[in-house]
C-alpha cells in the first residue's frame, strides 16, 4: 500500500494561501505583496485574486488593497452552524422574529466589515426586501453597522469605513460623531430611510469578552415604523442584551442603557 501524500491541486492551495494572507494582514495587502508572500509572479497573483473576487471571497477597499469579501461570512456561518454560539444566536433571532413579526437579522464583525450573518423575513403582507446573508458595506448608513461602529476604537472604525470623507454626499462628520456618542450612551442605533427609501431600521450591539462583536436588528417599511418605534427599540435592545448575557460574556466598559 502506498504511503505517499494524497495528490493536491497547487492552484487551490495557493487560492487558500491567498485568503489566509489577506485575513492575517493589517493594513490590507496589495496584490504585489500577496505575490511576494506566495512566491509567484504578479500575473499569477492577479489571476488568483481575480478569481477570488469573482466569487466574492476577496474584494478591494478604497485604496485598492485586498480585504475579505462577503462570501467568507457564508463559510464562517457554516463553520459555526453546530456550535453553541450559533445555536444561541439562531434561537434569540428566532424569538425576536416571533415577538415583532418583522424582518430581523443578525450581523457579525468580520475583519473590516459588519456582515449580515443570519436573517428571518417578516410575516407581514408588506415586508422589507433586499437584505441577504453575506451583505456588507455602507456601515455608516445602516443601523446595524452604526451599532458596531460606535463601540470600535477610532483606528478600527476608520478601517471599516475607509472611503467616507466630508466630501461624501449627505455625510456630515460632526453630526456622525455626535450620533455615535448617542449610540454609545443608549446602545440603540437607527436609520430612518437613510440607507434606502421607505426602509427604517433599529439595531443594538452585542459584546463578546468586552468587545463589540456584531448587532441584532429589525427592519420595517417606513409606513409602519412610527407606530411601533418604541416597541421595536425595546425588543431589539432586550434581545441584544440576552445575546451578550447568554454567551457568558462581559460587555466590559459598554455603557448602561438609559
């Protein structure tokens, strides 16, 4: 019987090596630095990266450097599927869905993104659409993103939203800073049609070992938001607190809700 090593595909090995390099690098690497780390030519590195980008495992930030893409979240969710953490998050998200009857979702901080890791559609005749597992981006406009941004150190917050500046349409840096301060005080973030027309969202962060790890959120059509804003806010906050508590973690210096 042969004791030789099983045959492997070098191209596949290099693709996964590329993902590991991107995941471990800070600041994010360029394609040239990936090529150097792999010991391959620049042309080969471009082929690898372009393939991973087409599959959404890798994407570029505003400086054209490489960061992990939303497809990584789908793999990560599969990895956690049978874990205690995943079962706890799924159960609490399901209970929030039962309570509010609206579209609910849970995000996780993965590298430089706040990624939608799970969602349950609402049960109303008119409900929110367009949210999907693996979605990330526009964290400064999404309630679920702002709930996380508010508790990140400034350097990490900048890494999550590197392309935002005072020239960005509709973005006021001073107002945004004040909004984050209010989110830190209350642990509640909202977006009232700021991310998408006719869409309102309420989110609250949860913490793992004193560090913000993600958020839980509910989205509703604007026509239903005003009449149930208080109820939705209370429900989202309560279930975010339960995640932190039931995972046996400590929210550290996160402020108390007032």
